[in-house]
C-alpha cells in the first residue's frame, strides 16, 4: 500500500522535520491528568452513597466488637474466672 508508512519512514520524517515531540508530551500529560481527575471525580460522586452505607455498617460492627471487650466480667454469658 503506497499510503502507509513503516516505522523507519516515520522516524526519518520526525528526524528531518525536527518535530517538537517534547512539546506534544507537555500537552498530553495535562490532558491525561485532567481526564483522570474528571473520571475519578465522577466515580466518587456516583458511588459515594454506596460507600457511605458500607462505612457506617463497618463502623457499627467495629463498635460492637469493641463493646464485647468492655462487658462486665460478671455478665451471665461469660464464666467467672
């Protein structure tokens, strides 16, 4: 196919044209960072309610776990030592 260039021709073209590839990188990095930030913000706002419920349930279970250690030694479900 006469329209397609192979990788060697592309490298030669870039070397001859003195294309500012580093400038392109400085455009790509902020664009990717912005897209990632927007995707993260969307993900967090979309799933926030799900995580709020799970966190509250987890904290409640942890409190119940802590209370099991704070029970009085003379409670009926624990034998007196």
